[in-house]
C-alpha cells in the first residue's frame, strides 16, 4: 500500500534517533533473542486458548528478531503481538466481519502492524491497517536491531521478508498522530492499537478520534497500561471506561508491561 508523509515541519526523526552506529554486536543481539524466546508466559497461553487463536511461535520469534530485539534497560517482551493476533481473529469471528479498518499509533519498526496483518490473512478477509509514527519508512538509518550490523536500512528494507503482506494490508503514515488525525478521513475504525505517546492528553486525543468512529463490538487496545511506568495511560483508560461505553480487561504480563483491552458496549 502507498506510504504517506504528513509532518507539520521538518521531521526530527530523520536525524538518527537510535544513534550513529550499531549499539551491540551480532552475537549480543542474537543472545538477547535466544533469551527472549525461552521466556514462558502461561497467562498469555491461557488467553490464546480462551480466544481460540494462537500466532505461530516460530513465525513471531523470527519477526521479533528484526523488530523487537533491541538494546534497552527494560525486559524484552513481545507478547503483545500474540495478544493482538488472537484478539483480532476472535473479534472478526465473533462480529462476523468481512472487512476491518485498523488504526495503530506508534509503528516503531512495524512488529505490531505485521502481526495484525497476519490476523487479517488468517481470517481471509479484507482490511487495511493504517499505522502512524514520526519514524520514516524510507529513510536509511540505524534501528537498534540486528540489521544494523550490516549498515543503515530503511524500515521498508528491514521488513523486506514481509513485503507481500505489507503491500496487501499496511499503510505506513509518517508524522505525529495529533497532526495526522486532523486530516485522516476514516468513517469507521473497527480495531485500534494505541502505543504512541503516553501522556494523558495524548491518549485522550487519540481516543476522542476513535470514539466518533466506533460502534458496538469495536475494540481499542491500549499498550503500556502499567501503573509504575505510565500512570497517565492508566488515568486516561480508567476515565474512558468510567465515562464512555467501553469495558476493559487488563492483562499484566509483568510489572513492566500491561495491556488494557477495551470493547465498546453500545453504539
């Protein structure tokens, strides 16, 4: 699908936001990946069983190797890819949908968008994932991942093994969500994953855009519903579920990672 540039001013994320050189060796990235693959999350497995859909482990591990295995202080955890896949498949089946419009804020390297695209393929239905991030799609840069060892890459190059899935399902939009949502003409958003900025005001801005474009049974997944790290996300989500027709289910994978799964209760 066509990639869109929508940035109010010059994009500061063109200036090597992840650094001027690789942050680790190939062996270091590989070891992080091996350790991450061994981690067991019984809660997520049970959740997948309850929903009736499970993302293939080898497939998601391979995708995570180039998009989620990074150098950072917090633990590596990419269970949200599995959660998104299972929830989306279940929602499509439950609501008997034949086309799905999906909005994501916070593309990063593209992991979540590709997991959601995999769900659309699994369910064999039409749909478009519009994913928003200031990070450029076609600018060569270091990404703090294993591919950096071979030099700078664009996101498009980073995800070349998923090019067919991307071409059929995903539209990358470059810019700040606040600016883009003012011009993004979508009448209905069946499913959304919000993982951009984490202030109360920004979460509410994104929600207010979605509220006028959702109906009963539509869903919003909020990443980083984690009190110790993102109290303003907690505040926003709790307020939404108190004052708007949404109910939530919270999944706490660890003390560093939680997700709020919200479903609209009525039109």
